[in-house]
C-alpha cells in the first residue's frame, strides 16, 4: 500500500485513537506498513526521513517512560532470531530505516509514536484495542550503544539508539480552536492568580457576600471538558458513567450520563503522569476532587482508604474495575505515596 507522506499529525486522527490491527494503523496513514517498527517517506529532496515508530515490545534495549523513550533501531530479518526476535549481529546506520530516522533527527522533524499492546504495560493499550496513537515526539539524541544480550558467538552487539522526548501538550492539540481555548484558559488562570495576589488586606468578613468569586477550579473544569481525550472517553464509555469509587451515575435531562476521567498520577509537571487507560478512572465530580486532593487513597488490593469523610455518599469498600480496564498499580502507588504524608487539599 502506497502511503502519501504526511509529516506530524494526520488530519482526522486524534491523539489517543486506537486501532485493532496494524493494518488499520497503516490505512490511517500513521505508519507506512504493518510490520516494520520505523516508518519513513521521501522528503522534498528525495531522501528518506523517518516519520513514525511503533513500540510493541520489539527489543529488550528499548526503554519507555512515556515523556521520554530510548528506542532501538532496526535490522533486516536475516540479522534477527526468527523465534525470539533477538539480534544476532550488530546494527548499521546505513540500513534504510535507521538512516531515515537519523536524518529526521538532523533535520529536526517530529516523529509520530504508536504504542502496541505488547509494549510496556504501564502505557500500552489493552490487547483488545491493539494499537494507539500517542502523539508527536522529537528525537533529542542518537548514539551507538551495546545491547544487553550477546551475539551467539559471545561477542557484543552494537545497536543504533535514539532518544525521544514528547512534545508539550499544546503541540499535541491538532486544531487552532483547541489551542486557542487552552491558551485562553491559561491566560484566565494567570489573571485570576494575579488578582488574588494583589487583593488588599482587610476584614474578610466585611467583604463576604459583596462580590462573586471566580475560583481557579472553574477554569480547570472547562479545561477538563476541552481535554476529554480519546482514552478518557473510552474509560467513561466502559463504565457507562458509573463512578468507580461510589457507584453514583449522574444523568442529565436527556438521559445521558455525566462523569469525569480522573488521572491517578496527574498530568503535567511535576507529576508527568501519562494520558493512558491504566492511569485513568471514571469518577463522579465529587470523587474526582477527593482523589485530586488526597482525601481518598487506593491500596494495593484496590480497597479505598478514606482520609476525610464525605457526608451523604457512601464509598465502595473496593475500587470497581471492569473487564477491559487494567489499572496499573504503579500509578496507584505513586498517588498513595505522594499523599500519604501530605495535608489534605495541599497543592499538587
């Protein structure tokens, strides 16, 4: 199948889109074929440049930390064990796939990253989903490295290695409208923060009720709606809007459920949690806030620990986890360790 070169995002394919098979990834123009790890196409000068990679448990020397990736280059089939897929001999920078990805590094081109279900379980899609488009990364470094395994004759295997770094969230937005809305929310948050800092000292009781306050949480709620990603939508759809912590299912006049996608390890600095299904819960607004401020913790057996009472709503003894949703214990452990010794409601 001939794939027209499309650099960067592919129009109509949102970050977080899932595909049941590699063939579907190819048809979506995210990657040039349905087997190779590195995708490439001809640049304006006719030379090949890399435009996408797939992380699918290909090489033991790969390291995936979501924001950063250490990626092993490619080798022809004859240089790999047909049963295990392990390398039999050293890689070459002259091999087309490696040369193309190296050229993208030299030219500063961004790379689409697709994760498959056989990759790192912390970030990989569920097996039923197959593959997921996780946005744009830039190659920050290239190097010669030594593989963890030796060749059959006991000699070292030299590999071509690439370091990639995920682009900031605003560059993962694919339309001008999305970027404009997020920028407006950022500006609003900065203005509100500045106005609170500049408020004169006085008697708080005297000012009470004289003017409406616009807390930062208002812009955060709008941001959550704008950033309702494909991964969040899938989790909310799986639970049909039912809160995994308390079981509450809110419905509007149209009968449609309302719930929120809560990231266990928060997105952005300083937490750098990923926007992937194993890090997302379907919660009602109250339980979302409780999770965000550390009022509840989740233990390794999925039991829910209440640190501050919420009157009128009883929580489940254990987190509800349905088939098709794999909550990774590392994110739960991060949230628990972060909040264990912190005061409730302190800044994240």
